[in-house]
């Protein structure tokens, strides 16, 4: 059996059925529950656990590949370094899940157990990197995990459903990343968008968790080629439905990434 499939054979129940919430167990090349719901595991190393598959016009293969190329070029190296330090200090060890993992670069860099994203294209890109991470396409608002499946969670630039976080990681640690006020400031200026503070997301985090720690990761990356400038314009939700061929991104000389890292204890 391919390692990309056999890695889903876990010692304890981990994934939960998106239809009935029963634990999914491994059998041959699929995950199935006691109520007869079965999900085939792709030989590429992921499983689709969505209730109602749907595709986004924005979160495409091109979007995730552009993001992954810039990640490999070090665009978020400061964030990855800070997250590694934070996870080592606050992460309790054991099973860890990246909720909203996208292309999976950070998931893999932090050595996490599993990565979940609503976008099948993102999961496909993530799975191409191989390795032992359990990749699953699933809804963050109804995580396809059994109760108390994880010891800690990661949530980077992604929506948060705190009731689900507490269900799958009770009394565990949540590491959440939101954009800082300088995030993508050059691209925002080029296409005429104001900066955002994301103060509501930060306030909600502090309301729903016991804050343990917070810090910023900020860096400016020089853009040396037209390809890099195009990738930056294509990889950011900032540019959705706004970036046209003549919108100004072609003149970007650098790009700032500003991430606010929040660490909290879930109830």
C-alpha cells in the first residue's frame, strides 16, 4: 500500500464523519464510519471530507501555486521562524492541526499532524509535497474531527469557529495569525485600498480564549522580477476582483508582510 494512503491509519480515532460526526476508521484505501459513510483516500495523500463539494473562483490552483512559490522565496520566513518558536514553547506536543492550511507550507514547516482546508485545490497543492501530514479537505465551521482530537491548533489568516476549536481541542492551545496594519501595504496602495487593523478579529480572540502571548512578525521582501510581482498580486486576497493588468502591481519593488501572532488557551 502506498505510504500516502497508509499514513491515514491512526492508532486512535481522529477524523470524524462530516455527515453524522461518528469516528472514521481506516480500511484499505478509505475512511468509513459505522453509519456507512465512506471517503476514498487519494493516492496523492489527501481525503475529501466535505459535505457539499464546491469550488471557489478565487482560491484556485494558480492562487495556491503563486503563494507557494513566494513562500519558498522566503516571503514569510520571519513568520515561520516566529511560529516555530511559539509552537515549541506553547505547543503541548501530541496531535496538532492546522485549520485553514492552504498550500500547506507552514503546516509542513512546523511538523504538524494534519492540515485541513475548505479548498480542494489548496489541499491538492499541499499534498504534492509528500510527507506524513494528514491532508483533508473540510469545512472549518464543522471540522471533520472527533471530539478532543487535537492538543493544539494553528489558524493562519483563516476564519475562526471558536465553538469548533473548543470541541476538537478542549483546554488546548490555539495559535492564531491575523494580518497586521502594514500587511501588503504596497499592493494595497497600488490598487487603491486602505490598510486594515483587523481589530475585531483580535478582540474576538481575546474574548473566546485566555490570552497567553502575542507578538508581531514583520518583514519586507524585495521583488526582483516580473514573475515575483505577478505572484504577489495573484496570491493575496487583497487583490481578489481588483487586480487588473494595468492596476499598478507591475511597478512594485517590494512587499511588506505584517503578521500578528496570538496564543490563547481554549475553554
